[in-house]
C-alpha cells in the first residue's frame, strides 16, 4: 500500500493541543487510521534558519513541520488565505481584501512548502493536499520535479464563478487546481460551482461527459467526498467524559435546567450574531422558557489579527450582554458565552448533555460539529439538531430541523419545536441521521478519496522524468 502524504497548513500533533477547526480533526482521524506523513506549518512564527522541516513520529504518523516568518504569516495566512480566499469562498464578498503583495506571499509560501517537502517524498507516495491555503502546491511540487499523483480536498465551500470572479487571480487559482489529478469537494453543489468556473475559463469542451475535466492532455477527476466523523470514537468520548470534572461541573451549573449548545470557532461565517438574535426572539415568543433553558455557546477566538474578526467579536459581546441584561434573573443567565477552547472529549461530553444542538452558519463547507452532535447523543433519548440549510451537512442530515440562519423567527420556532419534540420523533430523526453518519464516516471519506486517486493515476500518468540537479 502506498504511503499517504497529507499536506495542510494546520497540523495537529497529538498532545500539542489540537488547533480548532474541522480540518485538523478530520485529517488527524484519517492519518490515525492510515499512518503516513503529515506535512505543514508548525503553528510557530519565527526567524527562518533553513528549509528543513522538524520531524516527529507519534503512533505511526510522521509529522513534518516548518515555521513561518512574520512576513509570510502576514501575507500568506492573514492576507491572502484568510483575508481574501476565506471570505470569497464563503460569499462574504464585501469582506474580501485582495492585494498583489498578499497573493505574491501566498505563492511564495506554497513554493517554500514544496521545496521543504520534496526531499521527503518517495516515488510511490500519494499526495493528499488540504484546503484553500495550498491551492498552488501541486504546481510548485511539479516544479520541484515531484511526479507523485496528487489529490486536493477543499474543506470549505467552492463558490459559483460569479462570486469567485471578485478575486482578480481567480483564473490562475482554477488553473492551479487543475494541476491535481483528483479534486475533492464537500458536496455536489461545490463540484457544480467548480464546473461553472471551468466552463467560463475553458469552455464546454473542457467538461467531459463522465464529470471529469480536460486539462490539456490530462484528465482531472472531480468528486464530492463529504467529510465525516469516527462515530464510535465520538460516542466513546461522549460517554466516557460524562464522569470527567469538566463535564460534571458544566452539568452541575445548569441546576437541572435544559441545555442548548453551540460550538463554533469565532468566525463571521458561523452566523453567531444572528443566532443570538434568534434566541432573543425565542425568549420573547416563548417566555415560558425563561429560567428553564440555558444556552451555552462555546466560541474559541480565531484569526484575531484580522479586523473582520475583532468586529464580529465586539458585536457578539454586545448582543450577548444585551440579551443577558434584558432577561437574566439573579439565579439564571440566558446565554453562557465562552471564548475558551476545551479538549475534544469534554466537548463531546457537553454535546451529549444537550437537548438541542444549534448549528446555524450562514455558509459552511460541511460543519463537523453538526455531525459530532448527532454521534454524541444518547441513542435512547437523543437531543435534536437545529441545522442551517446553508451548511454542507444539511445535504446529508435530513433528520435535523433545517433552518435558514437569516430567518431569526424561523430559527426561534425551530428551537421551540426541538425542545417540545416527542421522544418517538426524536428517535426517528436521530436514527436517520446516524445511519448517514455511519455510511459517510471518516473512513469512507479517506478511503474513497485515496481510491479515486489510485484509479485516476492508474488510467493515465505521464512518463516519469527525473529532475536533474
Ligand atoms: C477552517 C479551515 C481550516 C482552518 C480552520 C482554522 O476549518 O477549513 O483550514 O485550519 O478553519 O482556521 P485557522 O486560520 O486558525 O487555521
């Protein structure tokens, strides 16, 4: 079996504290199952000594990481990746902040990743590159002489070309994606959007009848590979952590009240202000819940150097403060709003303890918290998931109560529906969701993607040319 080499900006080395975000959780689960090499940024910003990565091996996975210099961090990560690509891909077009310098920094870091990674590669490796930070990596690796088959998986949404076009370099980006052998997306909708960009740039002849794309002499396979969770592992964590101090403290603090929970990185795409407003609306429409329900919102800070993030943080603090000021009693706080992060096991324990899971992003590639909430429930007395129809997960989790996150009244009604749902209906919805979760679990995700990569390269591979140094 070929070795899989995963490449992503964030690398989560166990015991170094996991980075928040679905990518780190999903790729770690895949690597734990397959072994292999995981290459990326160390999370450290500092002086550059050389391009040699630091390599550590834990439980069959080799982690190879490099530091970023301050200027690289600013241009590559804050600038182009999080300041331009992230808002474009999530349809926050007014938030897009494009600059030539940032884009040049983005390309330069991709070249640096390629130069550090190339010497670690073996001939029969399979390359699996993750997310929007590393779109040009395959091209940079090919320039280094690397010929290994390469797949790219986009964890976030891919926008329709009419939105993508706000980026002056969108054509270059799409062409850089076409250097890969397999392109994986979260949903069929994302695949369709990518096809819209290919159509505009290369015309209908580039779209082949079998769904793949012609790129010169090559054929690029496109597919939807929805990321999933390790259902048994989540269940185990959720059950075992019920006895932990952290979960016991949280439950004791409820004083017997019902619990509604949200867990999101503090990001404008997560729709948190609208969510708080919907909860306020809910308390207005259904005052019988005053003092009876606690809403716990865990929102670890993220990308704090960017203005759009400090703005959303301020808005949330104001909104939470206003709602608590308006409705709180001396012995009850309507929203418990926490900016800290918790270990994954504790989070799974919190999710299990909740009667309602509120996952209402205004745009999301998949949203693994939605899936974790379902997996963490007690199957005999499951809580109800209220899920945004604009999250990728909504395409799969038909048993959730689907809402439009912009419709505060609709979300308020959905919360009430979830709280008053009879056991029989909760059981049916949960069973339906769990069946999808098992079918599209984390093993299905990486197995299907790697299989597609193996097949794509078995069909046609240009003759291997060794780079002469
Ligand atoms: C999302 C992205 C990931 C990213 C994570 C955290 O989940 O898809 O690629 O790592 O957010 O964002 P950060 O900027 O802190 O890496």
